[in-house]
C-alpha cells in the first residue's frame, strides 16, 4: 500500500456538533487560522457525522477535523488539533 492511500484511511468519526466545536476552538486558539480557513475553504454540507484522521506529522499525536471543502479542489480541508496545528487535504 502506498503511503498516500494509508494516510487517507479514516481514523474514526465524530458528530457534527463535536466537529464544529473542535474546529471553532482551534480557529480561536491559533493565530491566523481563521483567515486561512476562510480563504482556502467553502462551507461543509449538512451531515450527522464526519470522518477524522490521525495527523501524519511525525511526533504529533493530533487528530484531523473537517473544517470545510477545499476551494477549487475535490477534497475535505482538515485542521490538526495536535501540537503541529497544520492543515491538510483529505
């Protein structure tokens, strides 16, 4: 299996309420993340549950949460709640 396939395999899932609360907390706690998410995403559609992924950054124990759809790309835009605080496309 290629690393690309392995990295895109979902880790778990969370409710829409949990997802929204975690993303909101991350956006408020990380400088410039709100502007970055607003500039690089479009809103998510209504769903009861969303996938989460384990952060691929070495040494980061974080989980990736859906923050929107990538603008002009066919991908979910995710943010890490761990120490790296990076964004990724899934």
